[in-house]
C-alpha cells in the first residue's frame, strides 16, 4: 500500500508561458495502424486543456510497444513510431499537434524553440533509446534539456522505474497531472481510508499471477470473495476434488497459508457451473463443489454462491474488483461475472457503496455488461492498478513525492 503521498499539483506551479514536458501513456491498443480505444487519450484532456489555458508549450512524451532500441535512428522499426497517432490526437484534443521524430537532441530543441505559445508537440517513442527503460541519468537529463517543468500524467506507467517517469524528476520541477491525481485519489479512498465493510472480489484464471494481490487483500479487507479458476486451487488445497478444472497443485502450500492466516473472511464457491469443454455451445450444469465428477471442469459460479455474494455486496460500503469470476467470454459461463457487474452498478448508483474495478479482462466484462460508467471508478491502468492493489509503492508516484519533500513552494 502506498502511504498517502504528498506531491505538487498543476495548480502549485507557475505555468504561464512555460515549456512543459508531459509524460503521457499513448501506448494505446491498435489494429491495422488505427487506434481502437481512445480512453487513454481522452483522459489527458483536463491536463492538456489546463496547460493550453496557461499558454504553455506542451511537449508530450510516451512509449509505444516494445521496439528494439538503437543509437542509430535509421535502424528504428517505424512500426513503433508514434507518428501514426497524430491525427487521432488532433481530433480528440481539438488542437494541432506537431510531431518530432526523436525525443532527445538538437532536433527536439529546435522544434520546441520554433513552436508558438501555446502549442502541442509530440516526441518520438521513448523506447527507441536504451536509456529509457534503464532509467539512465544521462538520458533523463537529455529529456529534460529543453523544458522548464515536468508533469507526470501517466498513472498507468508509474509502476515502472523508467527515465521518463523517475529519472527526469531529478532535472526539472515535477508535478502530478490531473488524470494521475484523479486515479490516485479514487484508489486511495478505497483501500487507504475506506468505509467498512470493505469487500474485495478477486477472480481470473491463475492464482500464480495474483498471489501477492491475495496476500495483501486478505490482510486489508473485511470479506474476500474468490472466484474464477483461482478458486479451484484454494478448494483443492482444502481437500476438495475439483476434477479436471484448471488448478495449480504446486501452489497448494501457499493457498493453505492464505486460508489459515487471512484476517478477512474468505468466501469460496459452494456450487459451480461445470462442462466438459469451454465453448459457446457447451452443455453445462450446476453442481455442488463436492460433486465435480468425470471430465467436468468448473467454469463459473453457481446460483447459491452468486446469491451469497449478492448478500455480501448488498451490505458492503466499499468494493474493489479484479478478475472475472468465470470464463465470461463464453455465454454459458458469463452469469456470475455479469451478475456481479450489474449488482455493483446498481448498488453504486443507489449510493449504497463505492466501487472500484480494474484489470484488462474485468474492464472488458464491465463493458459487455453495459455498466462501465456506472461504477465509482474503473481503472484502465492494468499493471499499475494491480501493483497498487498488491500494496507495492509505485516508483513514478514516489519520485514525485521525493521531489515534493525537497521543494519548498
Ligand atoms: P484481469 O485481466 O481482469 O486481471 P485475468 O487476466 O486475471 O483478469 O483473468 C481473466 C481470465 O480468467 C478470463 O479470460 C477468464 O476466461 C478466465 N477465467 C475465469 N474463470 C475461469 C475458470 N473457472 N476457468 C477457466 N478460465 C477462467
Ligand atoms: Mg487479463
């Protein structure tokens, strides 16, 4: 858990007619060179509008994909160039954007010098340079060279100790952007100072990917609801025969430790939806967890378990959700996940609880249920959201806090 951290906000800075280096996350999903989801770009609007109102020169920096870094720009694979995103940016920001085909060096300095107040420039993919992922101080200094202030508005990149997130704060006054601040505020209000009862729902396919998450949550929340295939491992560790269901025997020991040491009440499935195959047309049936036989596999929660969960959610004041509780991509096994999504939306809308959800597949499930905008907050930060739930400090946020403790305003 990150402690409540102090850092500078945009409103603490003198930004009028300043040149501002803004770390954003333009690592957006694409298909055939087109952006398929603009959520991340839209989330930048408040910060960029604020800076335009201050007549600032805005210099956007981001990574995109995982290109091979090289000191020779001619060797950069153009498939990873950020140039393609300019038209989409211009449309959403309703402002022209000038692309600069490098992120450091004299070419960048010249472009910034020639730009008007206010203006928006987008620099080339940070990861074309080795120094970015290595958090190399020389590269960080080069990034800072032509600007007056640094702003981090990329919460989703803040779990990585890279030069554009951490190192650069050594060389410029540094502040949090509005979207980063908004994300942190929501996350803190649900785990750092929540209203109780506090309930967490964790699902997904493998315990091994979410061990730290479970370990952290079972010490923090009042009730921990576990679904999805990871529930199978806990049930099996407890001596229940889960048949051919997906589970991880090598994690039995750890699963038992979680069950034994949990401060939270752990709610596991009592009944499940089983089938022999994971398909749209699979013949499914509901069975008790003590009656999973033959080649059957558990792919979703059963009605008894769902109604027990509904009861817990009805009384909850704060709910955190990561991971679908069933193989929701297939209609016969979507009921558990859809029921939870709809119930959370209803209880949130009625003002009964505050709800926060995150995780790639969980957000997809919320979209399918049509309730993505009906929860208190949906985090699209992926890895950063998970690391935050695991209780790990986020290097990008820590860097802002370190800077703050050394700055007097
Ligand atoms: P998120 O992306 O939200 O963090 P995960 O990636 O951990 O979630 O898990 C999502 C995946 O877990 C989905 O593809 C879903 O089909 C799968 N899953 C959930 N329950 C089961 C189950 N009982 N058996 C097999 N797969 C499951
Ligand atoms: Mg996933």
